[in-house]
C-alpha cells in the first residue's frame, strides 16, 4: 500500500520524465544534456528547497516529535491528488505519445521506482522518512534513464527484427526508384514538393510526417509500401554520427539529395566536420550509376571533396548551378521566379513564400526533371503547390495574417522569414523562442538573430526567459525599443500578449515553436 501511495505521489514527475525522454528521441546523451541544463537553470530553487527541508528536519529532531507515518501517507495522497488534477488541465506543445516503446519504458520505470520505494520505506525510520520523502519527487528524472538502460537490449532486438523484415520487403521491389533526402534543414519541404511533382507521372510513396529515422522508415515500408509504387521518396534524418551510413545501407537509393548543411544538431555532432561528413554520406554511398543533387549555394557542400564518381546535379542561385533560380519577386499572393537550365529560362509562380521555399522548389524540380517530368507539367504543379505545414505557412485569422514558420527553425530559415515579413505593410510581429541544438554557437546565433530581426518587425514576443536572453542582447545592441519587446513564459501567454498589442491589421510570424523539452 505504501509503495502505491508513493507511486501516486510521483505520477506527475514520472509522466513528465517520460515526455522529456520521448522528445529527446530516447537518446541517453540528449537526455543527459537536457538534465544538466535543467539542473543548472533551477539550481537556486533546488537549493532553497533543501534549506527549507533541512530546517524542518532540524526542528523535528530537536522537538523529538515525529509525524505519524499514517499522516505522512495521507499527505502524500493529498499532494499527489492535487498534482494529478493540475496535470489533467496542463497543455503541452507536443503531447506524450503512448507508443508501444513508451509503454514498455513506462512499465520498466514503475518497476524500478517500486523497488526503490520498497527499499526506501523498509530501511528508514520515521524521522528519515519525513526528511527524505520530498526529495524522492526528483527520483523519476533519474529512474527514467535507468529504465531506458535496462530495456535497451530488448529495444535493439525488436528494432533488428522489424528492420530485417523491412529490408527483405524492400529488396523484393527491384524496379523501385528510390530517392534519399537529407540535409540540416529543408528535408521535409523538398520531400513534400517532390512528391507533388512526381504524382502525375509515377505512383509515389513518401515517408510520412517526420518519419526519417530507422524505425520511421521501417514502419513506412512495412505498412505502406505496395507493389503499385514506382518511386519511394525517403527522408533521412541524423543528429548523431553514422546514422546516415546505416540508413543508406538500409534503403540503398539510386538518387541522393543534400538540401543544405548548417550547424543544426551541433550539440550532438560536436563539430561541423562531423556534420558535413555525415550528410555527404548520402552522396558518397550512391552507386556509380546513381545521381546526386547538391546545393551549389552552400559553402560546406561546394567545398567538400566528394569521394564518388557518380553524376552530380547542382541546384541553387549561383552561376555554377545546373538548375539555377533567379529574378525572385514576392507579392501578396506568393512568389514569382525563373529557373535557368541549359541556357533556357522557365518562369514559375507559387503561393509559397521565402527564399528557402524557392530553393526547395528548385531542388525538387531538378530531381523531377531528371526523372523525366516535363517542364509544362512541373510549372502547373508548382503553381498549385499547397502550403507546407508550419514552413512559412500563410493563413488568415480575423485581422491577423499568420506566417507559421514553427517547425524546427534554423538561422538561415529564420532570416529568410524575417526578409518576408519585413516587406509587409501592416503591423509586423514576431513570436519566437529562438534556436536550439546548436551547441557552442547557439548563444551567438541567437544574438545575431536578435540583431537581424530588429530591422524587420515592429513588435517582438520572446518565449522563455532563459532561452531568449541572447536574442534580447542582440536587440539591445541594435537599440531596439524595450517598450516593444515582450518576454513571456510560454506560447499561450505569447498569444495573449499578441491580442493585446495588435492595432488594426497585423502580420504575425511564428518562428519556431519548441517542444516542452526546451521551454525555460
């Protein structure tokens, strides 16, 4: 009974530790980095708690009056119940997904905690129990890592089993055209646009959502791949070394795309050299009769010494590009631009906004045209391209035009988004928590972002006091009016502020919407 009451008392930190572990993709190193930051940020609160509890313990010890254990258990139940009720009302940016893996991890965490609590209750007397019980509230943040460690062999075994099934199924489709897409950003956009461009000419399967790791691709193949499919467009993500090497041996695409290379995931890759090498594996591991598509505007890609003699097709705006975009113009309805190929110019229009969208379209056009889609068909599809979810997606809500660029923001994409909102004539508002996962350069990039946005918008809403300090410093450097800077704790508060400061007509740019793992 005591163990169950303690587990009820720990329900909220258990759930939140599961959420954070899931948002860190079950990686021990990513979770460890998050925990380290969290302790650093909240060390003052932890210290104050320790002093208060120590004082209570001393008073109890001096008075020789112990709280009966039954009363302590009642207090645990009341505290647990109040927290449970609050948790039911709490809204997370990304809700906990009760996948099979999460359920296995949850069961193991309960087992680990139950064993710990049983030993804890049996070994301690009433004084020690009273003093140490509040500190048990922090134990789930450690036990989740232990639980993940204990079930790791089982998870790896399951992965191998399903992976082999997927490989065998994929090998049955000998004539399937396989396209692998990677890059620091732009992968999902290029995948989505390429899917649209190829649909009329081929039966196409693409990895859904952000299913870009080994298990996501495995699930796509096992559940969605059918004999009717002629093309498989496979997004390949990596935030650790050797992941793309593994995915290339799995999928074995004939066509490879590197959208761009930047300092995204520098925190886990540790060096730019490691990022560059990993991303370029998608080209270097192509067969000799394969075709690689590379961004000519990206200096990391352009200067890389490629170790593969397969055909390379360049895209971008610089003169060396085989598919070169130029004469980009923006208006209220979207964008117009041209693509130069083999000395001939082709005109395009699209509802998509921002230079990032143009380069993503150019990349997809290069691949589609190489696969035999005509210019006439490409132009028609580009004109009708739908907005890509959360990638500078434009929508209207009452008197606000929202530019939703919430997904996985990066320095280059954020600047492109700022360039778009700068041209707007209405009141211009940006809502952002800044960048994450950039390692040692994160603070500097956020500071530069603050400097850049200062010349583009009228009002700035920063989400997260700690997270956005560097952005604030950049704004101060540009002498941006503090009366037009609003620092809030979460996205809900940010929208409340937004409603208050809007005058008549406004454009709101939502630049990045971090999951709960990053909210500080």
